[in-house]
C-alpha cells in the first residue's frame, strides 16, 4: 500500500499525524507529508482509519 496526499485539499488539521505519526508529518507549510514510501502491512488498517477521518478527504490510498 502507498498513499498520496493532495496538497490542494490538505489544510494541515493534523488528524492524520495525531493518529499515525509514524506515517504522516504536518510541516511548517501546513501540509501533511508521508514519511514512508510503502506502508508497512501492520500499519495498513490504521492508515485506512486516518483516510476516513481526514476532514478534507486529502489522503488517497494506492494499492
Ligand atoms: S488530516 Fe487531512 S487535511 Fe488534515 S493534515 Fe492530514 S491530510 Fe491534511
């Protein structure tokens, strides 16, 4: 699994980073970035949850 973040939608609410700081990092530009290129299998379920709680639907999963 890989994820991409649409920076035209992301508003830096940090819910993704709050839930999963191993994967998401909100930087000074108030945009979230992924810290890993491929999501480890043991974190996939948590990533799906982070996608569902993003208020801007800015995170997309690429299987
Ligand atoms: S929760 Fe969504 S809008 Fe907020 S920082 Fe993460 S990707 Fe961006």
